[in-house]
């Protein structure tokens, strides 16, 4: 894959300062999901978040998306404080979140309509994104006619169509079979290398995190803190069975083993590497 970029104009960094989240703060049993933490993500970086169940990975992503307000601290995208959902912060969910009453191209063009872009131009942009994800021939299909992998490609095309400055992905490939998942991982990498958007990617798969990301951030058991911030110094495409890849896997698993044990004790039973 080429590492050259075509468009880096609308790519912003993320700065998280002493951010914490406590649910039910005014109740008798508040739950501290995220302990105050700091994290800086440079423009164009691909960051993967991993950690035990309930460690706050998805909560942190939802703060960046503007869906949850932090209890303390702040998150900034570029120089702007995140206070509410913004179309400039693209979000890809595990369950696709597509509109079943719209066809494929209208799903992709939906955000462009919200931006007030005229119909001919938004269709042109939507068609370009569908070509990018290999679905140009399915533009008039209804959502129920697509496979799970195709639906996720539509969701990715829809997010990239609005040219957001950051992309937030919450276990987007978690429900897919292994072959489809590998295909979409490679497709996402190709798109990212062309656009160099800032990506924050939540996953329960250590292998997926190391395969995709330029940095892997390991979070502790609840309340979530940053335990390890690991730069992955491997070129793409990455060989999953190489000694170098296995080296990074071991580093991450060594940290997660400790946190999984804590999570197991905290939950009184089943701790897992997923939110």
C-alpha cells in the first residue's frame, strides 16, 4: 500500500486534558468510568483503544463524539472544545446505524444534505465514496439487500462523504466474520492512507489494533486510565505472523493480562477484552 496522501486539508488533532467521567455522580453509588487522563493525538494519526470490559473505551469515544459530557476536564478537536455532536466528528458504529427506508446512495448522501449541499453535488460525492469502498454497483439497493460487510462499507462511505476532521470507530468490525473483517481492515487502511484522517478506533482485538493503528493505547480496568501508549513502528501492510508483530502483541497482552485480572475481580467473574 502506498503511504502517500491525497488530501490532508481537513484533518485535526485531538487534545484530552484531565478528562474524567462519573455516571450517577449525585447518587448513592456513583460509577467512575474514566479517571482523569491526558492524551494527545496528532493530526492524521490512527489510534486504537484496547482494554478490559467496562474500562471506558467506548465512553471516551462518546465524549469525543459529543454524546457524553465529561465530569471534569475537556476534549478539544483542533482548537475547538467538544460540547455536542458535530458532523465534523464522523462516527462509525458496530451496528451500522443506517436508515433502512433509504437506498444506499441516499444513506451516504444524508450528511451532505444536512450540510445544505445541492442534490447533484451530494450525489457526485456519494458516488465517489461508494466507488472508494467498492459499492458503486449497489447505489440503488435497499439496505436490507446488503450483507453485514456491505452495510459497514456503506457506513464508512457515509462518514467519509462529509469530509470530517476526525473519524471515531466503535468496534466497527466486531460483528463480522473473519474473512469480511480482514477485507474491511485492509480497505479502511487504504482509505486512511489516502486521506490521513485522524482515526480513533475502539476494538477488543489486540491483533486488529496492532494490524491497523499507528499507536495502541491500553486502558486500565475501571476506572479507565492510560496504562500503555505504544507506537507501532511497522510499515503497512503488516505481517501478522512476523516476529516484530508478535513482539508488539506480547507487549500489549502483558499489560492487558494484569488489567483483566483486576477487571475479573471487580466484576466478580467474567472479565473480557471488550466494552
